[in-house]
C-alpha cells in the first residue's frame, strides 16, 4: 500500500519537446510555493539540468524517476522524499509517449510509463501557435492513446490573442477536455539555450527573479485550484529497495560549476548507508580530503572551464597522489578531466589531470545521447558485485585518443555496442583509476534485453 502521508501528484507532459513543459513546470512550482504549499518536484527520465531549476522554484531538491533504469521498488523509494509535502509535480521528458523501443526495468523511459505506474494524472502543455481547433485533435489522441494514462486537462501555451484562445477552447470543449490554463506569448521568462540544452541553474544571475516571474505568469493565467484538485495519490505499493552501494566510506566528491551532474538519489543512498561525502572544488584548486577512501568526479562542463582546470596545479598533483593508493572514478566530464587534455570548441587544448590516456575534443561537435547498459570488465568503486549497470550518456565530445584498456562492454537501449567503453588504469601503489562516458543511474536487475 501507499504509505500514509504521501501527497497527490501530477505529471506535466506534452506532445513533443520545445512546447514549454519546463517553463510551465517551474511556474506551477513557484506559484504553489507562493501560496504557502510545500511542493515536491520530480523529473521523468535522466536529466540533471531541469531538476536544478525545479529546486530553485520549489525550494527542495528534485529527484529523477526513470522507468528504463529504475525498478518499481526503486521508483517507489524515490517517492519517499515527498513525504510531508502537499503536492507532487513531475515534469515529463520529450513527448508523452516517447521512449526507447525496448523496455528496461519498468518501461521504456516514456513519461506515460511513469503515469501508468504511479496513477498520476497528466497535464498536457500544448503549443497552440499556428493552430486552433486542431489542437484538440492532438490532445484527444494523446488522451485516448493508452489505457491507464489519464489526461486531467490541458494548458494552452503561446496563445496569440483572445480570439485565438476562444477558438482553441471550442475545440477542447468538443473533445471533452478541460482547459486548465491559457498562456499568452511571453518571451521574458524563456530560459536561454546552451550546448547541452538549458544552462545550469546557478549560471543565471536573475534566477530567483525568473522563478518569481514564471510563478506570477502561471498564476495569472492558470486555474491553480483546479490543477491541484486534479492531482491523485500514487497507487504504487511501497516495496523494499536495496540501496545503490556507496563507492566508499568517505567520498571525496568534486563539486563546483565544472562538476555538478550527480543524481540526488545516489547521494541520498550513499548517505543512508553511512557514507560521509567530502566536497571539494577543482576550480578553486582544492585537493581531495586526505581522509577520503575514494574520489568521485561527476559530470559537468570541464571544457568550459579549461583554463582554470589547466592552471589548478595543486588539484592536479593532489589527485595524482590520491590515486596512487585509492580508487578514483570519473563520469563523463569527470572522465574527461582524468584524461590528458581537452580541446575546447575554439581549438584550444587544455591540460587535464593525466591519470588516464584519454584525449577529447569539442572542436567538432557530435552528440552522443541515450541510455546505456554497461557490463564492467573491472568493477567501479563500491559496485564489485554488480554484473551490469544502467546509465545515460549525453555529451558532444569526440575521443581523439583512448590508449588504456576498456572498462566495460557498453551497449545502447537496443543492445547495440557503443564505442565509448570507458577505460581504466591500475596504479603502482594499489589504486585504480576508472572513467565512463555514461552517468550511473542504478545497477541493472532485468538484464536480458541488451545481452550481447
């Protein structure tokens, strides 16, 4: 049974990316928070950037819910962070039914899978620019496409005029769909784009002002009472879920604007097992805490901070000394930082730590995106017993050189091999340096669909 005190929830989704889901989600979070409600945000799918904005709008950390990588017990465990909140708002990814072709632990990664599992109704955000009554046909198709997925209503986005809104509402009424809000065009609260999508939340100097503007905008044009009333308590049963093993007892965690992509559920699980997390900043030329038993470098944007990292001699030397006797692991940006060098988009090469032979370049951008199933040849710190790991890869780097031994057999969600295998080195003093381009989400339980 669902534990008492679990708040009702909603999923904000859409027919496609780029319709305004994030802006609407942030506006709802900020608007309900301004009313004095405690709102717990979630993000469907593997994403680091949107949850940082969610946290700024809601005032509490946003957690990921990923049906391809997470088992039902792990998804249910994620919801425990919402205990004591008044409302859950989860932001979907891509279009409502968009996922991979072959299911993983709980589904294909589609927002609809999460809606079906949790029972949370869906609020559709529709970009109605360039159409009127036809928008209702799209919305009705989404509402009827899959049993077990309930569409509570629609929020119209980019409405051109009162006449335009009236025409769209006529179509929605005929389709039997409730209009929960109608947002006129307003570019001022659009969030700027960057090479991995949205900029990171901490990089916006007007972040809180933007959140307040989004909240006021949504409150002025949406029926907040109706939206809250449409939420439903999840019917997912609470099940025991094994914690994701901590990489060590005392974890030196690189943490600054160059290394900020780490899933909150990993940190929560590590802490729940009694691990102590010891943050340090490579950009500030800090070294891992000497009392740490392992060092973990998350993903981020080392290529945008190349000059500072290249100048951080104390960090570089300190990590080299640390790695002689203890495990060091890097994910994506952290992996690149462990290599010999990174070539920035303008062709400038920046020296990195040099613990691995990896050389990467952003001079010619090529997107690498998708779920990953990894079967390590050498264990990652703390994951000695894991036969396979589920994760996600998203970057624009090109491998120029990778002379070290491959770390794992890595495959995409269809079971096809990918060349980004990660790599490792055993150090003379007994330490081991490992790195992957994929970000770990959880150890795999169901493993048959991508077996080589």
